[in-house]
């Protein structure tokens, strides 16, 4: 188990470029299974979760060639379906939440898709019902072996259908879309997720020959086609990493430029940070965060009541950045209520921040009230353990702002979602060592 040792309280300065989007990569990589032709994908982040999925695709028979840093070609013209029934697959699939998204493409092209119960972050229940109900609506037969928690769907030929999703699940929508593009007839998905990453997937599939309309809305219409072809695709920058760097600049009172952010795909993210009093300047396609020498003040609502920041499906605020918002609020002027609606275990990391001297009231598993210090009392260095990807980075930001030397264990969780984070932070002046 690796550890970060961080000497906090250091001013940072310079420019940092966000990696390719993790959540987009997990969808786009699975889509290569939909065609026997070659697909080139650029700006793939070099992170644990993505590399695990690439390895899994290789074991499934996909021909993979690394063209340059972050660019690969994939060709799924000789898929080994026997791997899906092997003990090795059951072990490989369990370690990665994103493995669920191979099921839709495999079902569409080969008539069968299997997956062990996927792993990933321990942030509360993350049910798979939306995925499998969608496949069943398309005509697949579902089976589940309780003894080894193994899921399967099979169909001779999928048939288009109308469906109203019970939740706007991003991965669920992506999986159903990938199954429906090769189904017979027309599929209509209402209450579909419409995140930029899902839009990217739909645009890529259309370049491959799919017929998807309604992209960017919550009503998708998919006319099935007989086959798809090769294409080239470039990932968006990771909006969660962009939000993390905004929070880092504010907490360390540093001047930072975040380059090539694809501003139009950031949605509410800049404005939510502005509500915390943080100056977020647009400079072309870059974000500039000036040095906040006088701190930052949380806005109240126009009637004077306390600000609430809550997550919601796109175009609402992403749940992946609520941990960052919570940490940044610990040094603001004023108070804020953070409401994590989607996951019931994601706020439990606040006890680590309380140990560091933050004033936080955990109201229940979903809500925390933060009373900011206004930098009059800095956080204290401590030893802590990263519970999941986003909480881990939030604790890292807290440690970089704290006086003294902090230690963060279980940083493999951070490596799952952030590429070479220690090297990139060192380049802008952070004192961080990987032990």
C-alpha cells in the first residue's frame, strides 16, 4: 500500500492541464466492441481504472496498439466469448465498476453479455437495475447466479422498444444506447442521462454509422442499424479534475491556470465555485484562478438564507465534486449546507477534516453543514486514509493547505482516477512525496 507525504502550506503557481475524462473513457472504450473495424481513441487518461478496462478488453480478444501517450487503436474482430465464462474474468470484472458497460455492446453484437458484480468505490448502493431492465425491454433474457453474484443477458436479436428509465443513470443510459444501436427497429429512451460524456458517446456512435437523435436532451431516439464501422475519437478533458484544481487554487491561496478545459462542457461547475466566493476567470478555453489573498466569501440566497449546494443529474451539479466543495468551504467566510443526494456513504470522510480542525456538522449521511474559518485558523496536518477517489483528492487538497506534514494512506484509490497526480502537483510547486 502506497502513501503520500505532504508538506502543506506551500503556495502553488503555474499552469496545469486536465487529463482525459475518466467517466467518458469507461464508456467509449466499451463501444469498440460494437464493430470489427479499427477505432482510434485519443486523450485516454493513464489511470488505474482505465488501464484495468483496457487490459480486460485485451483478454477478451480486442487487438490493442499504443500509438502514442494517451492514444490507442482497438480492433474487436476476433472476440473470445469463452473468456466471459472463465474464473479469470470473474476476478477481473469484480475489480472495476466500469466493467458493467461491456454488457450492452456484447449483447448487441454477439447475443450474450455476462458480468460479475462490479467493484469500485464504497460510496453507497449503486444498483444495476436500470441497465438490466433496459436490456429486458429490448428483448433480452436475464439471469443471475446468487452463489457467485454473476449476471447474464442473452438474446437472439434485440428489438427496439420505448422505455422510461426509473433514474437518469449515466452508465445505464450508455449501456442501453450501445445495445440499441444494433437492435431491430426504433428505441426511444425517456429520462435518459444527458451528461457531456454521454453526448460524446452518442456522437462517436453516429460517426460509426448509428442513427441517434435527441443528443443532449433526456429523450433519445435510436434507429437500429445492421452494423457499425471504425472511427477516431478524442476524449473531453476531465471536468472533475478541473473542479479539483479550482478548489486546490482557492484552498492554497494560489494563482493557477487550468488549460484546455472545454469551457462549454463544464455546465454549472464555474458558477457553483463562484457562489463560494471564488474568482473563476474565463481566458479563451482556459480557466484562471487569481490569488485569493483576502479569502473568499460564500453567497447567501437573495432572502438571506444559508446557501445549499446539492448534486443532481446533468445539467445539475455533478456529485463527484461535492467532496471538493465541502473541503473548499472549510476556509470560506460564511456557512454552506452540502447535500449529497445520490450516495449515502460519500460524506463519511468529513471526520478526517474535523480531526484537522474543520468546523463541520454531519447532519445525516446525506447532509453536512460547513462553517468556514476564513483562513483565521488553518487546518492542522494529520495522518489519514483515502476512502474513495473523490474523497481522497479532497483530503489531499486539505493536506496541501494545512500547516505541517500530513500522511495519506491507501492512495491507490486516488490513482484510480487521477493521472500521475504527485508529479503534476510537484510541477506547480507542491511538496508531495510518494512513499
